[in-house]
């Protein structure tokens, strides 16, 4: 039915939209802002890590100059991937990833009324790149725009409080 939200179990590889409440609670200016004219925030590729969900923004706005600069400087770029998603070239913004909780999901992204999932091959590429960036983060190398460690602690604290 039109206007009806599809409810499903949150899984890695699917695309979701996030509630505005999350952005109010974490209050981080480094997170991507709302689109203009009342549209929802970007669609997010999701990696489920126990109770924490990692959201990676997918954008149709692509600036290959940023990628070119990173390749020139480092010899590669694994913080932004350009891939076709549902027949549209999209930027997968791993550098903008952040942790959240299931309660902040607004809805699953749908195409033709079905939950949208990226192809498994692309899912694996995104996951592998994300894991590499997380390793760098663990070693103290800042690759994410937000303080993901602080935000993850905030989400884990919320879980503790809500489970009491």
C-alpha cells in the first residue's frame, strides 16, 4: 500500500534512512546535513555489528576531484568509492560513516516497493574497505570525519540505559 512503511529485520547490505532524532542527539556538525527542500537525509548502506549499526552515506553527488587528489597524495583512495548502484553512479562515502542504533532507523529504502540491497559483490567491497579504515582508526589514524569512537560510546551508553 502506498505510504505504508516496510518493516524488516535490519541487515548488512541493505539501504536505510535515519530519523532526525539521531542527529539532534549526537549533535555533530561533521555529519552530512539534510537535503534541501524537506527531502530526507542520504540513503545509508548499513553494516550490522551486534547492536551497533554502521551507516555509510550513498550520494548521487560525485566530485571525482577529491578522489583524484587522494590518489595523487596516497596512491589510492579507499575512503570514497564510485560504483553503480541501481543503475546510477553513486559515491559511497566511507569517510562519512558513523555508528547508530536500530531505534534511529526511519525506514528501509525501497525500489519498486521492495527493500533495496546492494549486490553482494559490491557489499563485500564496501565491507572490506570499511574494515581497513576501522583498522587505521584503531591505530589512531583519523580517516572518518566524525569522532566515531565517541559516537559509538554514546550509542553503547544509550543501550545500557535503555536495558535497565
